[in-house]
C-alpha cells in the first residue's frame, strides 16, 4: 500500500507541475454500494477517496457516503448519470435490467479468474467497450474498474443442496446472470442489498442467499443463521467493482486529474484482490469451529450448471447487440488464454 501511495503521490506531484495548479478543484460526493468495512469489496472505495485527496494535494476531494446514506444502493448508476451525485462506487451488475450487457463486466458464471478478467479489460478492449455499452443505453457516465475480488461462495443454505432439483421453489437472493440460471432451474430469485440479508434469512423471507466471499459473509453473519455453505462460486469467479463518474464531471477534469483517478483505481483493484486472497483462507478454516458445513458441488452437477449457463448466455446474446459483442470478445480472448492457464500454473492439489 505504501508503494501504491508513493507512485500515485509522484503522479500527483507531476500533475501539479503540468497544469492542475490552475485547474478547477474537483469536489465529488460518492455514494457506495458496499460498506467500507467489507474487505476487498467496500474497502477500495475508501482507499481511493483518501488516496486521491493525498496524491492530488487536495485538487480532487471525494467524500464517501455509506450504503443508503445519500441515494439507494440500486439507484447509484441513475443518480450519477443524472448528475445528482458526481460519482458512485458499485457492483454494476445490479443494473442488468437497464443495461443487459453490464453483467459481463461484473461477474460471469463459469467465467474468467480475476487476473484473466483484468487482462481482457485492460488489454483486450474491455474498458473502451464498457464506455460504449453505457452510452448506447443513454447513460451519461464514465466507468473505471476500481476493485476486484476472487470467487464468491455458491451460497448459504438451511438445507444441503445435492442436485439441481433442490433449487426448485427455493426462495433465494442471487445476483446477476447466475440468478437467471437459477430461475431456469425453478428457483424464486430476488435481489436485495447486503445489509438486509441477515434479517431476511432470520425471518425466513428468503430460504438462502449468496453475497460474497467468506471474509465478507462472516462480517454479515450468515453463519449465525444457516449452516450449509456451498462451493465453488460458479456464478461469480470474479466480482468487479467500478467507480462511476458523471460524464460532465469527467470531461471538465484535466488530463492530470484523470490520470490520478485511473492510477488510484488501478492500484485499488490490485489491493482489493490482495486483501481478499489474504483473508479468505483463515476465515473459511474458522467456519468449521462454528458448525458450518462447507460442501463442494459435485463435478457432474457443475457440468449441468455450466450447460444451463451456456443457454442463458446465448439467449442474452440473441436479445442485445452489445451483449453479443462483449460476449464474443471475451470468448475470443479465453480461447488462447486457456492454453496458458492450463499449462503454466501448478495444479492446486500439488
């Protein structure tokens, strides 16, 4: 973290000597979708706000508002686009009803590992396509990848999940494209913010939920209510968060200020992934002492889920041109990346 602050501090010093001293100061209110105490998911937002202020010597000041304190969590995109707030930090998959292609930038069932996604995003045209996807649906925002974590768990359940038939009629909170997969299997899928899930589980409003990785689910207390935790997180092998900035605010920023935002968000993406990877193993190991049963989905069931996922992705691609274009771009990248991935890394059981 000190290294990242040093690098962005240098960038800030350069900025001050190349024009930002005469630029307008930026004062952005930034509502966030996740509490900033949630490692890797919410913590990057607070780090970015602090780092931008420091590195810009006060030229960019971002005030973070915890979930629901300024605008509702699911209204962040619209609020930023309308200029009600200058910026927002969120998991953009929440807006799949408004922008069908957006989940491909947020979390894809049986999709890329985090580092593969960042490779495609930074070098495969993903960043540019994301701006186009928003513009094509009439949203006035600039989107910057600003956090990423590894796999989520496949959910918390009061009863074991052993076959796909067990999802029939299940009331479950499930996000993004994975939710569409479970709907095909007969589940009753709902969406609600993370802060509401403990109470919903406790009251029986929902039978089960997924939200994030073990280090986060523990903070939210799911293990206190239900005891079956399912793996692997097939529906979200990566979870990407973004800083959304009103396009007018972005356009009036100087090139130096824009460079600081980009550098800070790139650093936050690395830090968020590192934090999750550092904490998850210890938390997961501790679940056993709390009576949590961590079950692995059998390979044959995973293959069935993968088959249904492919149906869903093809259906979505047939309905939206942007979805089709992004989906094809990701698949093209993965054709060659898999060769590297399968050959280069030591198997996890060695």
